C-alpha cells in the first residue's frame, strides 16, 4: 500500500463514502486510518497482469462468420443508401428548409425540412448526453435517488394513463410493475451508497485517463454520423419508392410493401451497427485504461504498458470484431422482435381486439426482459473478450461461471449505476422526441399537413437521442464492469487499488471476496 498515489486517486477530494454502520458522513477518498480486517498485499502477492493470456491474446480472428455477415450487411446498407439518396435527389427531394417552409417540397413524403430537424435533434442529443453525465458526477448520490423516484413516478403515470384511455391489457401489466417498483424502492435506496462510491471511483479514474473520454466521444460522434446517415437513407426510401411520388411515374417499382421492407432492413442495419460501435468502445476501454488501472496500478507507478487504449482498440476492431458482432447480432434480433410485437400490439388495440393486444403486450415484455438480460450479460462477456481475446461463446461461458462461482451476480444486481445511466438515456431520448414534436407542430411542413408523419419523425428523434446517450454512458459502464470482472477473478487487487470500496464490498458481500486471506 506504500505505492498508493493519494493525490492522483483522490486524497484531496471529498467523496460521499459510507464506512461502518453509521453512514451519512463525508471523508476523503484515501486509505482509511483504521483499515479493515483484511490482509494487505504487496506487489509480490498479486498475480501477474499477463496471467492466462491477459492483454496478450493469440493472433487469430475469432468468430469469422459473424464478422463476414456484419461487413456484408454494412456494404448492403451503403449500396441501398446510395441508390435511394441518388433517386431522391434526382426528383428534387432536397427541398424545404428550417423554420416554416411548409409551402416547399413534396406533400407526399418527407423532405429536406425533416433532415434539418433531425440534424438539430442529433446535436441536441449530443449536448444533453454530455450535460447529464457531468451532472451525475457532480451530484452522484442525489441523482441516483432522484432516478429511483422518477422511475417509480413514470411507472405510476403510465399505469394511470392506460387506465384512463381504457387500454386495460397494458393497464393491468403496468399496475403490477408500478406496485413492484414502489415496494422495491426501500431495498434499492439502501444500495445507493455503494453504487455512488463505485461510480465516483470510475469517473475519477477516467478523469486521469483522458483517452476514456476520447474513445467515448469518438464513439458518440460515429453514432451521431450513423444516425444522420440512417435518417437520410430512411427519408430517401420514403421519397423514392412511396406510391404517388414524382419519382415513381407509371412504373410498378413503387409500393408500400417495398418501402416497409427496405425500412426494416435499414433499421436492422442501423441497430446492429450502432450496437457494434458501442461495444467496440466498451471493449477498448475495458482492455485499455480501466483494465490496465486494475491490474497494473496507476500510471505513476510506471508498470502500465504504453498506449493501452490504442492497443485495446486494435484488438477490439480486428481480432475480436467478429465476437463483438456476434453478441451484438443477438441483441439486435431481440430488439427487432420486440419492435414487431409492439407494432402488433398497437394494431390490435386500434382494431378493438383487447385479447390480442394483451397477448402481444405480454410477449413484448417477455422479449424485452430477455433482451435486457442478454445485454446485461454481454457487457461482461465483452470484458472477457477485451482482456483475454476469447471467442464470444467461450467468453459467455466463462462469464457465466464467474458469476456463478464467485457470487458477483449479487453485487451486480445491486448496482444502480446502469439504471441511472439508462434512465438518463431515456430522458435524453424523450427530450429529443419532444423537441421534434414541437418543431413539427409550429413549423407546419407540407408533407405533414394531416399529421401522418408525426409518429415516425418523433420515433426517429427518440432513437437518435437514446443511442447518443447510451454510447456516451458506455464509457462509464465499461469501468464499472471491468472492476466487477477483476473483482471476481482477483479480489485482492481491488484491496490495493481502492481500499474503501473494497471494505464496503467485503462488508456487505463477503462471498465475493472469500478468496482474500484474512488476518
């Protein structure tokens, strides 16, 4: 512990830490004066950072089939985008503009007016995502508590809305969810101190490793660029192949079915590619600054390899890209199924079929739960991929065994960090969709004279804001997940890196640190 760098890791900054049975006071984040009853470790006691091929994977491409499929679908989307945008521009699709230019452009489908709108939505998503992350760091404990309260309030509000609108199938389901969230509030509230301290540790690590923010913002701008590309392509598909448009003429190439099919493929490509972008960023951060901090110690100790972030990105974007694409494809398929069930539920509700609507709603919630579990599990599998260069199935198996054998699942389930960041992403998405709705309402574009395009435009705006926020939040989640994985494999290392955090985890979850010798 003599090598602990107090200045770098927070001895002069106040943290809201909880130590012992009487929480609620603040103390400096440094090694406690009276350390917990766990044996201290010097550098000779710790395992080698390179043990088991860690940070030095075999030079082979893992999961080549998903890699090839991912490249082919991206090339297919690029070809479709080129054809659609070319045909759209050819028939004068680039008309309309910012503000109240409702008299210009085609009245059949979306035009340049909407492109400007969604570009503004993308910029708003970028700004709101960054602001929310800064607020979380400044008011960690308060925002986590507010997140819980707002989540409960949102569930109750949705429940009341469905009862008022006589949507009884969804009302019953959300009544159960609202009741459960109210009952669970008191249990989650007691877990805020641990999650708050963990989040502060991760955010301060990232503060001393600027590459974490570079990777996060690079992924964010790539996500924003992909969103803009997706918006242009979707609008161009509407404008080129919607029946009644000038580009259709007397040919039979235009049909609503063709538009629906091409849009489905575009959404699939967008979701898969955006998943891969975020997960490559996660693997880069886990195998770079966060993983190296955990196993090599702070940079000032001189043991951390040079350019860890660049090396991790090289591994994630080449040798492990197929594994990341494999895991991302599973989540994408589940998300598409959920979207289809959502559409079926809406159609059944509009047609006055409550039984079918209820069944579709239950199926949608079931698939949504599976999707959330797969996303949750995949995040830790990607850490294994980043640290050891494993194929996806091997990483998933080892992650399951790690959770099962070391009890990490109890700790992960108690963490509120993912909930806090996810809730922030929904807030950003809702604000972006609200901005899009108000913009359409007050500018009156000609294509939306009857309000027929309000729903898709607002949905696009929500997806853009949500994806931008989730991409930025992945930088913080990468650090949290890396600490969890490292804790399951080598808990004694965390005792050296962050003694107060280790003491709190050992006190509340003794099984997690059972491998650490006691005095």
